[in-house]
C-alpha cells in the first residue's frame, strides 16, 4: 500500500490546510507598510492597506528582502523566488534568491560583529532579545496573516506560533545565567577551571512548517550565548523571515542577525560549507540532514544538531478510555497543522479490544480507509488540498507503516501481543516521539523506557514544555532543543589551568 499526496513547491512540500481555506477576516489595517506594495492606482483611503483582503485576493504583493550586515538587500545576482498561497496557488509575493556571494557577505558581517556582541554582558544581550520579542508581538497580526497564507497552516494554531516566537526569545534570556563553568579539583596546588565561550558565527536552517517560530528560536540560544547568526529560511515560505529581517534591522546591532533567503542549493549549501561557520542547526527531513552532514564534513570540522523526521508510535493498552484515545489520536496527528509535524503520532497502535471502539469514534463508525483525495467543492478546485486520511488494517511491511509522509495521514494497527508491539514501534529508522496510554503506571513507565524515542508522552500527546529536551533517537536526529542542553550547545568549553 502506498500513498501519493499533492505537494507544495519546496523540497519538503506543504499541504494547504485541512478542509478549510485559511481565509482571514478583513479586520486588520497596517500603516506605513514596507513589505506590502499597493496595487496599481494606489492604496485605500488615507493610504491604508487592508492586509487581509489584499493579500488573500492578491491585490497586493509582498516583496521581501534579505538582511546582511544591518542592511535590507535584494541579493548580488538580483534573482527572485515566488511565494505562492497553497490554498489557491496564487502568487502572494517574492523574495530574493540568495547565492554563495550573499552567504559570504552575511558570514563576513556576522564575523565582524561577533567580538563586540560577545563582549556584552548577558544582561545587555538579553535587553536586545526582549526588544525583539516586544516588536514581534507588536507586529503579531501582520506576522500571523503572512504565516497563514504563506504556509497553509490554520490561523487558530498559528496564533500560538507568533506568541511562542516572542516567548522563546524571553525564555532563553532567562536561562542564560546557567551557562556556567566549573572548578575541578585536579590538583591540590593549582586552580583548574572551565569557562564557556561562543563559537562565533552560528547558522540555522529553518523548515517550512513553522518558519517564524523556528527562526526566532534559531536566534534566541545563539545570540544570548554571544554568537552572531545567519538564518536560512525555507525556500517555500520566506515572507515572515523578511518581516523578521525588518525587525532585526531596527533593533539589533548590524551583523548580529543576518537572514539569507533562497534555495537549499546554492544558499543553504554555501552556509553549510562555509569555513567560518562551525556551528550549524537544521530542522527538516532525514535525507537533507544527511546531505548537510556530508557537506559539512567536506569543508571542516563542525558541530551539528539535527532535528529530523519521525514515524511516531501511539501505543494504546486495553484499559485506556476509548473516547479520550480517539480525541488524542486526532490531536496527536496535528491535523490542524495539515499533519505537517515531525512529532505527529502517525502510527496508532490500538489493542484489539479497543480497535473498533476508537475507530468508530474517529469516523462516526464508518469503515476505515477514508480521505486521501481532494475535498469536494468549488473552493477546493485550486490549491494543494488533501483530506485528513486514515488507513486501517496496516501491516508492518507496508511503506505507509515505515516511511514518514509528513501530511495528514494516520496509519492504524491492531495488536494483541505487547512484545511484538514494542518491536513494531522500534522497527522503523526514526525515533523522535512516542505516546503510551494506559492507567497502569508501572506498565506505562516500562513501555516508555523500552520505546526508542527521544520524547515519550504518557497519557498525553503532542505537548512541548520548555526546559524538557526535544530531539530524536536513530535517524531522527542528533542533539536536543528547547532546553539548557541546546543553549550550552552554542558554546565551547575552555579549560584553564592556573599554577599557584
């Protein structure tokens, strides 16, 4: 059994929402636009731009720019990429297609700015990050509208991304004091200590499903640790990054934040291969992560963290509540994010006693195997739409049971033997998240320890909590994020021996 799904432009693809176009009420106004270009004939009354109506109906085009050395620029080659609304396939704007020349300028600017930035007290660096967070909130409505039409994500869920972007900047600022060194009793006559120092220039390559959120987090840890940063946004949804570039130009010292848009090749590849970029963080697919490892190894010794794909198990024991499991199965699939989340619990493993009960609740008792096609209706004739999809009677040898789809597709298994189920859960190349549902705490902890995943939810699903490490086992990645470990990963340890 195999599945073919409509894809959005971009190496990873993107689905255009779940059964409803991300239409935006025409309630927002914006004055003094820099990104929105009014249509021929000028803007509305008093020069106002009605962002919702004009973007959704493509009466205005967004023209993004890169940020290099404190200046908003169009790129050396003058090439541009179109951004397309996945709900209707209409062009909503364009942004520069950066190349190696732009990357070289960005890295040079970051390297020039780093000594002064790194010399600031943590408190002073934190003030800048708080200002960034404040400005993101002030332009939150604009960012929200832009993210929705550029990514296809639903507006309700995307609101949390906007606030979360600001919170990430503030949270890492508060965590910064934990970048501590140590004293080591290596001898009785001398003093032995360690200190943490920034790498210098850090690169962050951002995925298309949460562009602003990942970009903001990509700034927070490296910047508070004293690094300067080069961000590479996704080639399919870079418009919010252009707004972030405007904000950063307004607030940050020149060169501390650099944003280079463009395709993975040449822009992303040039960043990974640049000899002055020693620390790289990437979120995306396993094949791209492996390509980054190869390219980085060919150009130098670099420190990488990779947060990659998942084919995550949701193991349900017979004593679990069928109603709650059904709700959690929908929530864990992130259907409101178009199913585009590496942490989605896309393999639902139901004990045979609950199999029919849960499936009846998911789809009103209809026989399983539904969805997977373009929804009916005139509003869905254009755009990259696919219905939420559930496959039942899935067997381990099927591709749908083993390969990440990164879309709104749930595979459901029935099980009887616990040992075989744990083995099935661990049988894929991924190991990002897992969920275990049972009222028996001893059984839950035992299963949680045996499942080969970096994050396990017990009687819950999908939630991320700041300070708890997020990252994968096996091919799901290297390193941990959203925690102290991530912050420390943007520093190097220096050992100092003082002879007394």
